[in-house]
C-alpha cells in the first residue's frame, strides 16, 4: 500500500496542461495589447500640433489630410480663398413612410484654383436652389447611410459644376448634417 500512495503522489502533482495553455494565451494577449498601445502612441505622436495648425490657419492656409479606402495620401493645402461657406439649409425631405422629415445642413464648397469669387457670389442663389432641389428629392433613409451622404456630395457637385463657367467645385465638406 505504501508503494501505491508514493507512486500516486507525483502523478497528481504533475502540471496541468490546461493551466499551461491558459498562461501562454494570457502572455500572447498581453503582448498584443502592448503592441497596439505602442502603435497608438506612435500615431498620437505623429499628429500635428494644435498651435501649429492655428498658426497656419492665421496665415491663410489650412492643411487637410485626405484618406481614402484605408490608405493615407499626402496632405493637400487648401487656401481660404478657395472655400465658399454656404448658409445653413433647413429642407423638407421627400416623404416616405412615417412622419414628414427634414434635414439641417451646413456645408462648405472647396473650389478649384481657377475659380473666381465674384462668379460664385453671383451664383450663390442658384447654388442654394440646386442644393435645396436635390435635398427635396432625397428620403431620410437614403441620407442616413454613409454611402448616401457621399452620393449626395457627388450629385450636388455635378449639378453645380454644370452651370459654372470659371472654376469648378472640387469637394464638399459637411460642417453639420442633422436629420429630424
């Protein structure tokens, strides 16, 4: 009997393989968290300084980082003279199922370098009318999706560019976009 007890004691005190596997998984998980935290800190360190951005804005240029499909492109310089701020829009949307809905929109148009400010000031009512007409045809469900907002940008851009003589609208920036 003594031989059976002494032989069973080392077998029961042997390491549990489940415990070893859990320790390895824990170490790998901690390493992954540390790696992603290190990458985040690198990304934060490469962000531009707020004081430098404000100084550039006072000089008349603002750097805009463009990002498409997950890949970074080089930053482009946008001059204040190329930005046309539009007044706020409050427009009824096309009626769908349910109650009447409307959209509140503030937008800025980025114009090409060859654009002339007097033409845009003269055509501002036409630009506003075009945007209101386009928004009146949209349903809230269409605009609530990210793709819907992108399609709206392209549609507005193409309609405005169709009647401009000097310069073109290169991009549209939404400052606020609210659907009620």
